[in-house]
């Protein structure tokens, strides 16, 4: 008999027996004092936790990769399901139980433990979102800005660039001093390895924690992954750090919970999802926000992902999550096919708190572009019916094309806010009037690369943007001062 198992039996004086197992669900008799969410140990050495109670049995979710045989014993641990948390996790890829997934590095397990399912902090412990969350993506920072502590849903079809966007956002925030947590829910090993490689190439992996639940993992392990990521985020928030956490993705999480609920013979609801699906995700989202801590205001910015089939954001899980977040970024498959990178549709995306913390100039550009792009789109529709091109129409459509070229970024390109504003002003003052699209795109990439690599060029742009008090003054400065 396992020594650890024997120790738990002796300590609690209670023993249970597995009566039947259905996939990851295990039904146990005995254990009269067991509590919800308590961690239990099976005689085989694997762990699980208490999920629900029936009239005569306890329903548990096991972390075993194979169904457990009937008749084996179960011991209480008298501890709630918890994971190790600490600075030691930085630069690690772990599974949802806190175990390292890379065997080629030495690792010291953290001494602190936190329960996986903790209550969200109350309203009095929260503060208004007051700082911008810079993504380094021009279309987001200008048109659909995010704030630190915001919950922003990323929704769209498969293979539309969501992961690339999320990784660049995490990299931008880590470079500004935040801790990054990337939670994968039921992803393939290849995808997770690509995520790890991109973070390493960017040089930020030492400030990142990847919580990886593989597609072949047991349903119980995949299901707790988002909560584990949030528990780690709460530890770093309390340690005085800002945190950005990506949960990729909640639609798979919902499917796993639906699977467990249907196996447990709970009544199916809409699309066969259980009735408490909204509660599960809303409770998770409420654990993010901008909080008042002893170290000052600290934020957990949460970026959950939902996969929308064929651009349909009206499905049950999509609408659920849209209603509990502070905005959403919609990745449009049609824009992706048309060559837009990232394929964010600014007209179907929403940010409920981001604009309040935009810089005054960025806010002016946002308002200007919202009206301009909308009217330009209407003019584009008119021309499709054979309307003649007058000079005004030609200038408007060329400016619209150049704005979308500004929004285009390569998969690894991160652009700082000052150069975003500078490049917009160059387009708006018609720097590239009558120039072909290829030339404009090339010039935009050259200037953003120069800002990233040349200190003198960066200083000139930073100074120019800093001394401008409004968009009009910045446009005047850009026209007058030739930056070399």
C-alpha cells in the first residue's frame, strides 16, 4: 500500500470505495465528512477532487489517465484542491496540477500553496481601470484600446491570427513590467511548443508561466486549467505585480464541462450545456480586474478566447462570455482572407473601458477614424455600382487604403504607441499621395523598424509626440519637422 495513502487513511480515519467510474467521473461510497472541492487520493496513487454529491454517493473527478477500477479505496486529504505558487514558476511550463512539463531543467517546487477555486475579491477591493494596456498592435491601441484590469474577449474563427495577437500582447506587457500567464485548454503539443518558442525568441520567457493542458489529458485536468492560471495570477497580484493572463480557449473549456455534466446525467440545457455554465465562466472572469492592494493598485488583465464557427458570435458560449467581459475583439475570417493582419474588425469589436484611459491624441484619432472609415466604406459601396471617381472620392479611398496598410502588421511586429501616432500623421497629411500600396507598406515597416533599432530616431519621435497637446498640433509638427 502507498505510504502517502496510508498516512491519509490514518489521519482522517475515513475510507471510501469506488462503486463505478465513467470516464473521469468516479462515484464513491463512504467518506461521510468529505467537503466540496476537497482533494482526495485513490489507492492507485492518483488524485482527484470532490465535484458533487448524490443521495448515497460522492461524485469525484479523477486526474487518472485511465478509468479507475471499481472496489479500490479512496482516502480524504482534508485539504482543498490546491497548487504550488511562487516566483519559482516564472520561466516554467507546468501542467494544471503544478508539475513541470520540461524535464531538461532543474526546478525547485514552490513552498506556498493556494486553493484553485477561490472567491473573487469584493467591490470594495477594486479600483477603476486607470492605465492603458499597450498591445503593440496599432489597430487595437488606436481603435479598440484595452486597459489594465480589463477582461477583453478575443473571438473569431480558427486560424485567423488570434494566438499571434495574444502572444504579442503578452510580450508587450511583459516588456512593460507585467507577469505573463498563458493557459492552453486542450491544445495540441505542437501548438503549445510554438507558443513557447515565440515567447523564448522574444526574450520574455523568464517572466512567463505557461499552464499547458494537452488535448490528450484527462478531462478533469483540462477543466481546472483556467482556474489554476487565475490562482497563479492572484498570487503575483498579491506579490505586487501586474499580470496579463490569456485563457486559450474557453469554448473548449465549456465543451469539457458539458462532457463531464452529461456523463454525470445532469439535465442538458441550451446546446446541451449545463445550466451553471454561465456561473462557472462569470466566476472565473470576476477574479480578474484592477485591485487595491497593500502595494497600491495592481491589475489582472484577462484575455479569454472563444472560437466562433463561421464568424457566428451569436452562439451560446460566445454571447455568454461577451456579456460578462468588458468588450471583445472580433477576428473576421473575411478580412483574414482579404489579407488583413491582424484580421480585427473594428466595427464589430467593442471596448467598454479602454477609451477612458487612452491618451488625448489617440482618443482624437479614434473618433476621427471611426467616422472616416465608416463614411469611406459607404463611398466604396457607391463606387461598386459604377459611380465616377472625382478627385475627392479618389483622395478618400486612397487615404482609407493607407489607413488599413497602417493597421497591417507582420506576425512578430510590435509597434510602440508614439510611432503609431507618428505613422498615422504621415498618412493623414498625405505623405504618400498617389504612391502605390507596396511602396507605402514598405515605408511604414521601415519607419517602425527604425524606431525599434535606432535610438536617435526614437528620441526624435518621442519628443515630437510628447510636445504635441492635440492632434492638430501633432499634424502641424509632423508637416513642419522633417525627421531623419
